C-alpha cells in the first residue's frame, strides 16, 4: 500500500513511508496555520489603517503584531513549500549536466540545505529558551513578551529540517 510519490526505499521500508506521510501531513497543517497567521497580519494592517486614518487615533501594537505574524507565517509555511517544490531554485547547471551528475548535485545541495536548516533550528530553540527564561520583551510601546513571536521560528525551522529529511528519503530533494 505504498504511495506513488514515495521512493523505492520507502516502499521497501514501511517505517520510512510512514515518516514521509507524517511529515507531509504536518507540513500541510503548518501551512494552514501559516495562512491563518498571514490573514491575522492582514487584518491587523487593516485595523491600523482604519484607526489611524479614519478615526485619527494613534496605534501601538499593529505594526509589531503584523511583523511577527507575517514572518511567523513565512517560517511556518516553509516546510510545505519545500514539500510541494514551490521554492525558487536555480537549476541551470543540474539541468545541463543531467543524469547521475544531476542527482549528485541535487543530493549535495539538499545535504547543505538540511545542515543549514538544522543549525538554524538549533539556534532558534536556544534563542526561544533564552527569551523565555530571561523574560525578554520587545522593548517597544506595546512591549509584549518576545518568546511567543519566536515560537514560529523554532517550530517552522524544525519542521523544515524534518521535511528536508523526508524529501531526501523520498528521493526528490
């Protein structure tokens, strides 16, 4: 009962196929959350424009909230983008090389991407822990705690790292 978009390795090893399907599902759910975060940011901008230009009042939280929600949406949606191949890629050399050389180039590039994302994820979790334990705030007029804004960075980069592994196992990264 292997899926058509799985690698021969995954068809032989059901645990690998399960991991790929699980990551694909998590990436989809994270993309829905990313869409909701983006919409929340858009509503905050609309609210800011209304309050500022229609009511003539000042705003204090909308800009910062929008930056956090839209940036968080980008990070939370990154695993889905990798899974669907929606990222921008420069494939001139691999396309010209073709065959085995192309596969090797894609594999090396994927390993570099995986390493970068793993390091970024590790750093994001450390940064989140420091913000939590240090009770850091943003230092702005609104001055909310910083850690909630860092959660999407840590979770999003972790999902991206895990999705990279799934793509390597699938044989498409």
